[in-house]
C-alpha cells in the first residue's frame, strides 16, 4: 500500500533544549551547557510542549521533574537524538579528513598497470579509507553506480567531467606471437589484415570496436575478422600470446610481453594514438579528502 508522507517543519526544534533540561533537571544549568540564556531554553521547551499538546516537565520553585509523557519522550528521543548527532559527526569527519569508502570504476587492464603498484602504499598511508575497485570494461554512470571516480581512456570521458591525467599519450599496437607470425607472415599494410586472424574487442555498448590506424594526417578504421571476440584487453592479449591471432591493444598493456619476447609488434608505422589514461570525477562540488588523497598518491607514485 502506498503511504503518504508529510514534512513536519520544525519537528526537532526544542528537542536539544528538552534533553539538556532533562539531563540537568535545571533550566539554568541546561542553558549554560548549551551556551544560551535560560529564557531561550524555557521558550524552546514551552514551544515543544505546545507542539506535543502536553506538559513534559513538572516545574516548582525548587526542582524540575519529568511528567509521564516527558519520561516517555525522553526514552525515545534521547537515543534518537544521539544517533543524529553521531551521524552528523560521521559525515563531518569524512568531509574533513581522508576517511570512508572510496569506490572506483576501473577497466581490468588498468589494474595491473596503474593501481597494483600503488595499492599497498596507499592503504598504509590512509588506513581510514576503504578502497573498493570495481574492475569492469563497461562504461558506467558514476552517480548511478555510487562511484566516487572512474579511470578510462581520455576519448571515452564525457566533457562535463573533471579529468586528471595519469599517463602520457600512447599508441595502439598490433601484436602477434612469434609462432603466429612465422606461420602466417607479418602484415605490411592495413589491407593485409584481411588475410589474418584478428582478435576483436566488444565494447560495453555491444558494438565490436574497429581497429584504428593513421595514414598521414587521416584516421583509418579497419573492420577486421577472426576467431575470437572478447570484452577486455587482457583476454585478447592472452589469446595472442597463445598464437590464436593478432590483437590490437594499448601499448602499455602489451609492453611487458613484448619486452619478454612473447609478442612482436607489427604495423607500427600506422599506429593510432590515444590521449592517455585519466581519472575522472563529477567535481561539481568540493572534492572529498578521500578522493583528493587518492589522486595525489597516484601522482606521486607515477
């Protein structure tokens, strides 16, 4: 059943004054505790009683006591008010120092390249931050997904986001295993790829990404074909190392297997470049200390 809710303006007005008087059993000491005048406390309590429709205190010239409704209100309002104060303090602490849950949306390929080398040092430096890394190649909406920030290639970041550079620009490299290249030959031109097994990437929107190249000042998109479609670069790279076919990946992803001789680059002369990898966040309000600390730590570790 659908419920109707109404906002009760001033519902908490006078509650703190009531609790102070109930604690001290004295209006003057309650006023001193709150840093206001006794008359202000008295007026706040009277206004609260008027809203409640009943007396909360029994007042004499010598003492202040609780009525039965006052005691019932104290039993319920006291713990609830303490929770509200604690909640406010928790929010204030998170807003003033690096603390709390920091959620990041990150492509799988970025984790070993950028994050793994600095995760341990970051966690040691900021023990009050809980770092959660959601490794996925899907393009997510940060606000809807509950993320503080994301990491992506620069060309995939919306213009209304604040972007922080993490890497310099780099190229997309076509690689194949020595065994594959020995069996099938090395492509010398983009047109030669039609005779090769090309491993392809399916983007989060469902489209298969074309292979990108440059020819002079112009960009070329090649629609290739092959035996494997994957949703992330590490899978493509692993298949290429097994000799399944050629793969096109960001050069930093393939740098290590190239250095180890497990893969060889081809078509370097027409390799397309990307602006690089960026951390991005909405940035419409002040950046929370936990995210600022992470950004600074990333920069220092680069």
